[in-house]
C-alpha cells in the first residue's frame, strides 16, 4: 500500500514500526498500526448525520402539528371531526352516568318496597279522626294518611311522625322502625 508518510505521521494517524525509506511516498514493509483518534469512520458519521437530520425534521413537524392543533382547539374551527368525537364521547359518558344513577335509584327503591312488604305495618292512633298523619324521612315526605287509626308500610329506618289537626297544636315524634311498630299521637288543643 502506498501512503503519504509525512502527512499521515504528522497527523498522528500512522505509525510505522520499521520505516524503510524517508521519501514522501514509500511502500510500508513493516507492521503498520492506525491510531484511531476521536473521529468516527465515515459510514458511522454519515448514519449519525442522517439520524440527527431525521430527528430534527420530526421535531419540526411535531412542533408545527402541536401549534396547529392548539390553534384549532382555540379557534374551534380546525379538526371539526375530532371535536365532534370528543363532544360525542362526553355526551355518552354523561348519559351513561345518568342512566347508572337512575338504575341504582330504581334498585334502591325496589329494595325498600320489598323490605316494607316483608315488615309488619307501622300503626298510628290519633284521637281526632280528621287528623293528617305524615311520615318523614329527614325532610322528605314518605307517606301521608288521614284518620284516627292509620297504618304505613315502611322499610327499616329512622323517621319523624307529624300529626296535624285543625284546632290542635302540631305533634311530632322521631321513631326508628321496626324498633317501634306503633305510636299514639296525643294532640293538645290550641288555645289561640
């Protein structure tokens, strides 16, 4: 192999164990060692350059796409099909949630009715036959009846009994069913 000995040895890329001549070009007869500097082979360097160029291209394309997407979301006039899909998904999720809540409420009401049917009736005795008797669960009115002797089918729970009659003070009492199965409402005349 013919090398430019001066140029190669000056650059530090070539060492000759036993140089035969000192001419500019000579035939290397001894053992030659190429010392690799920090420079990569040409093929590897070319692959690195191609990879970096592709990465830069993709980065630029990604940035451009992101800016366009953000602009579309902001102005609400780009990518309408995407917006429609998102709106449809949100509407479906809301409908599914509402349906699930309605289903749970219906199941809870069904269980309450079944429990009430199994329990004996709760009876209320009032001295006034025209008295209005109301059973409340919290602030919610559960059942109402009128008469001196009324009964209610109730599921287990904590209730408030309210009895009203014209000329009498309202009478209320809290009770837990089925621990208490009946109550006598003693009305007090309203002297006003």
